[in-house]
């Protein structure tokens, strides 16, 4: 009869790695699927002709 090793509780590092993966994964999904207007950046060249 084979011996069964006792299960170890999951460490905090495991949960931290899962949380980091999810944050990065969701960030990439937001950048990929976000509308262009949401992440568009205006260049400084557009402001050269504007008087303040």
C-alpha cells in the first residue's frame, strides 16, 4: 500500500503569484480591448500654435 504524503497548506507566495498574474493579465486585456479614444495620447506638437 503506497504511503500518501500529507498535503501542505498553500503559502502566501503562491497567492501573491496568482494575484500578480491576474493583475498583469487584466491589464493586458484592458489595453488590448479598450477603445482607442480611451488610451489615445495627444502629442505636444498640437499645442505649439495655441496661445495661453
